[in-house]
């Protein structure tokens, strides 16, 4: 897996955070996310199966990752936010069409549950429904320095006929920042693939901070990241 890029881009007095990363050879996708605050505004997924098929070349992958990151940053800098949103919708519709057909039966079962997990639409653009392991935030609480939050996480694995809860998946949450020491919390998903982690976010006024959540299930991993906003002055 190749180290990604993180860039803050300002347009119209608003600072957008652009993150581009390689999801690794098990899920060969270059994923770019555009954040505003702690929520995902837009995304771009670019598979590189063709690169693997003809003989993996890491330098070519690095160049593709750099190019995609620069293009997304340039679009934000030019104010093409709505274009990015529409691009996200097209990507999401294309990538989930087959998965929806496969999981129609499972969806009916979930609807009968009295308390089904509700996935916030702001994170749906980044969902990888064909990934061997998927990690999602059930809701999107504001992550701000000095606040206490409860993160409800859902871990699923690819299974015959759709997705299944990744019961007993191991979760590691790291709070990262330039103004404070890294803090690590561990948890285990229950039989429904759910885990709730209580978190006290360090208070800070300057610098950058984020949470990184990593899930592991029988040697397969998935992760998600969210930006932590500075505390109120």
C-alpha cells in the first residue's frame, strides 16, 4: 500500500480537505475524498485492476495517485464543488448496481429488524460494497477538540449473496494530531458486526487532528478516517 496525500484547499472562504489514498492490492482502488468539517462531501474511486493484470508497476500507481489528487484539488480550487458531488453520485451508482441486486434478499431481512443501522448519506459515497471487508460509521457526529463522542461502527465482510456482519472483528481506533500524543482504543464487533467506542477528543486550537479506525477480520483489513475540528475559541 502506497502512502497517500492530504491537502487543505480554500475556496470562497471555506477550507476543504482533500485526501487521496491507495486501498491496497486486495482492493485495488485509488480513493479520493473531499471533506468539509468532519463530513465527506464528495469522492472519486479509480480502480487499477488493469495495472495488476499487465504486471504491477508501483511507479505507475504512484503517478496515477498523484495525478488524481492534483485533479481533485484543482477542481476544488476552481469552485467545481457541484461537479465533484455529481461525479460522486455517478461513481456510487455504478459501483453499487451489482451489489444491490445481490443483496436484495438481505435488505428485506434488515427492514424487518426493529432497530436497523442507519448509514448517513454523507458517507455513502465512499462505501466499497465489493470490498472483502467494509468499515462504516453508522452516524456522523461532529468531531471537535474537547468534545466527548460515541462512535457507532459497522463492520461487514463480503459473503455469498451479499454482505454479512463481521462478528468478532477487531477494531483499533487511533486519535492522531500535531498538537497532542497519539491515543489508541481497541474494541471488538458484536454478532451484528457493531461496536460502540466512547471517545474524549483532546482539546486543541492549532494544528491538525484526525481519527483513524482500522478493522481486522481473519487477516483482512479495512479502515476509515475522519477529521477532528479545532475546539471553539
